[in-house]
DNA sequence: CCAGACGTTGTT
DNA sequence: GTCTGG
DNA sequence: CCAGACGTTGTT
DNA sequence: GTCTGG
C-alpha cells in the first residue's frame, strides 16, 4: 500500500513538470503522512490545476469526518464499484505528485523502512481520486486517496502492495473528467515496470511523521 | 420498513 | 447517496 | 504508514 | 484493541 511518501522538488518544478496554470505554496517534503495536505493535479475547464488536498478521502455523503482516517488508499481492482470511491473514479480523478514512497518490511520482529523511487526522474505521479465534502456545520474539505495495486518484482520482497504510478503518457487520459470508459481507465492501474525503479533501506527516523529532512532518504548500510 | 456500513493491511 | 442485513 | 494515547481532578 | 494525530 502507500502510507508515507516524499516530494523532493520545489513548487516551480511541480508547476513545470505537470504543466499547470496556477502557482502553489510548497516546499520539498521528505515525510508526507496521511491527514496532511498534499499537492494534487486536477483537470479544470481551462487546464490543469495544482491544489493542496487533505490526504484521506472523505466521501461526499459522509455525515462526519471520521472516515478520513481510513480512506488513504483505494484498491485498483475494486475502485470503480466501491461506494466510497466509485463517484470519484467516474468524475474526479487526479495525479498525486511524488518523488518516492516508503514501504516497511517486517524482518524478525522489526520493521525496516525502504525508499522507493524511479531511476530516471525526480517527479512522477500516483493515480489518485479526489472528493469534495461539505459538513453539517458548513465545513468544506477537498480530500484525496492514492490508488494501490499488487507489488511488482522489485517491491514484492518488501511488501505485497504498492501505489499505482502512472506513465506520463497516461496523464491526460486519467485526468479527463469526461472519460467514462472504465476499461481504458482501469488499464492504467497496473504495477509500474520494476526495471525503471530502485529501492533501498533507510533509517527508522522516517517512522515518526514529525521528522523531516534529507537524512530520511539516505541509504542505510 | 429502519439501521448501519461505506476502507486497507496485517495479524491472530 | 446507496446498498446490505435484519 | 507509524507513534502515542487511552482518565480525572486539582494545582502550578 | 482501537482511535487520533502527524
């Protein structure tokens, strides 16, 4: 699955890479955790937009915010039919920028974190969904979830699930709110080619979501 | 009809 | 909002 | 995802 | 064990 990741570029790099129209207030992050506001690329009528959304999707019909603790990931194989996600899957797909993500491997009673990234780029995108929620007191929260699938050969030894990473070719298809071809969309939700990724152990300092900084992605020998 | 869930992963 | 279970 | 709280009263 | 916070 995907419960912690990093974005190690500045705001301008995100704007340039995703070709969005607006500016955004963002600094590099080494330890992004659920419940935080994360940069998300959405398709607007005029073009792409970067927005900061709460990580942990709150379905539009939710009576309170309680669900935001569990909806951080959506399974690729069922996302089109699950009550909490199917509306967002139809009309509110997004890209969730990242530079890498962390997975923990259970080894003899301990949990060893790994950083996983792409060999040839500092920026890529998870396949995501977003949702608009208005609470009974008039609160408004836009939130998002990262789609997950089975692990590829690189990740398998560490964890049996991994986030869906979209190829750049898939961005437009995924973002198009008028694309209602479920099969075409689901075809994008496959494990990324392991040959294009790399994976290495890091310090358990990343475990605590309060910790930040470049040390978090240093390889642990 | 109303009540309650609506999610994922991992562990026992 | 919509589906399932009772 | 992991870490940390999980309770009340009264005092500083 | 389960929930909340980061």
